[in-house]
C-alpha cells in the first residue's frame, strides 16, 4: 500500500505530483485545473464542461483526429471530466509514450483552437446531451435534488449547464472564461506509473513552465443563507417512480467524513447494505436502490436514490425512513460494522492497483486538500471510527431541516405529497 509520492512546484505556481510504480509498464497522466461548475455565473452555467469538450476539437498544431491518434495510435486511452471544483483531462499510455502524451495534453491546455465553427457544432452536441438527460428520469431526479439542496447557488446547478446559458455563450465568452480560469497557480499535473519524479518535473517545465503566472480564481461559498427547498416533484409519464432523498451537510475538511463513509456503506453502498436488502431483496420494491455522498470544499450531501414500483413508492419511502431512524437510534452491530470497514479499506486497496486510480487519488488529494493524504493515514483514520461516532454522524446529518425529497413519477398527487412530508418528519 505504500505509495512513493513526490510533489514539486514550478516557478509559475504550477504543481507536479508523481506516484512511482516501478512494477508496471504504463503511465497515467492528467492535467487538473481548479475550475468547475461552482465557479460559473448563471449566464456562464456549463462553461467549464463546454471547454472540456472543446479542448479535444484541435489545437494550433494538431487536428482533433491527430490528438486522438497520438494517444490511441500506441494503444493508449484519452478522456476528461468536469466536476463542481475541478476539470481533468488525462491519458493512459505505455511508459515510453509518456512524454508524447504530456506534449498532447499540454498542447490542449495551452493552444486550443477554439474555432467558431467547432464551438457552434459542439454547442449543438451538448444541447443534445442536455435533451438526452431530460429523457432519463434517474438523471433528472438528481438534477432536481441538487437545485433544491442548494437553492440559487452554483453548487446546485447541473455541471452540463442549461440550454439557455449555452445558447447565449459566444466564442468570445468561452475564450474569456478559459483565459480567466486556466491559470498555472490553479493547475496541477499528476502522473502515476513507471516514472522518475525529477524527469517528470523537467518535462512539465519544458511543456508548461513558460505559462505566465496569474492569480487563481475564486468562487462563492455555501453558508447557512443558502436555502433548501424541501420538496421537488415532477409528474412525468414513465414506468417507475424515481426518488432522490438528500441531506445537505459538512464539507470535505470535516473530520466526521470518515464516519460518514462507514455510515454510507452500512446504509446503501453495496448489495450487503441495509437499504438494498430491505427495499429490494426482502420487499421487491426496486431494481436499483443505493446511497452515496458528495464532499465539496465547504458543503456536501448524502443521498439515497431509487427506481421504484410506481404503485408502491409510499411503502418504499416508509422502509427507507425506518432504516434511517434505526441507524440514529441504535449503534451498528459489531459484525456489520467490521464488514463495512473491511469493505471501505478493501475497495481502496483494490483501486490503487491501477495507474489510473493512483493518478486520480494523488490528483484529487492535492486539488481538494492542498496536500497528499497517504493511504496509510486514511486507513488509520477509518480504523479509528467507532459505532458511536457513526450513530452520532447519522443524527447530525439525517435531519429533516437539511433535507429534500425529489421525485419524478407518473403517479404523484397531493395526497402522496402530504404522506411524504409526514414520512420525512419522522426522522
């Protein structure tokens, strides 16, 4: 489990982090930029994700085809993602192609073409993506939940943006946003695999060291003044009722996050969890039921999601609430508690066998916490969690005043809404 992680900073403020894994024959490298959906104003909603797409459309040196061929031509893999607080575009290649991949990613970062025609076409692609999500109730219910948990705040907006904001975003708007946000002090290059740290630093300096230093952008924080809408209902002609039941809570720097991780595993992370066993296995009310949590800098959310029998969604919500009440009233038993801890630690160990996951681990660590948190430190803090702490965090997080129920259903009426309010009030 020991990770050979080293961090350096270039004179322009850009960081380089490496995790050396001598036994493998690959390298995964990613350029992380500290910008995401929460950095956007309402009329810029979706800009970070839009730029992520546009970086693959070509540079001043390479066409879109040449970008993909440079990586895939030697068996490599190229992709990207946008989150609330960061964007990452990355490649996994055989180790002797690492500097070619870094050249390609650096070219995308420094010299994207941003052609007016490409922007227009890609806007159309993303507008179709938005339409696709509107047709997927399991996605739509999550979008509704986010907007309700953080009313009127950028954190609650969909990362993809809105049709109206994207339609109003011109070429100059996109370029100006990128120029403001893509700065060295907010950028990090993360590499994992068969490599040497000093050589990585030198190569990053060669490709990105000349980028002019500028101040990193900021974003609007989440305070108690950011409201929560307690209910979000949408009637839609679909076959199932889709439910998302969320609770807004603390951010990623809170020490309770380790107890929250165990709580989530107990309640709904896997097939052994209480919600899966009760709602699906025992009562057959859902094909899909699970829980998850999100941790941002200054806020977070714990969420139960389910696709339910449209005629018995009341029964399913009643069972879910009973399990949430039970975990607040009783400590998790010794055997169940041990299984949850072993699952969390085992998942971490399994994931870190790949260079891709190690790059994600070190990259996310530095972007989120400003330092590398070792697996040994993380495991130690997980091992220290007690059943009493899990029960305490359940009582602190699972509060009706911080909750929202989001439902997309063909059969949602006023009587259902009143019943749902009464069910939630039992917490």
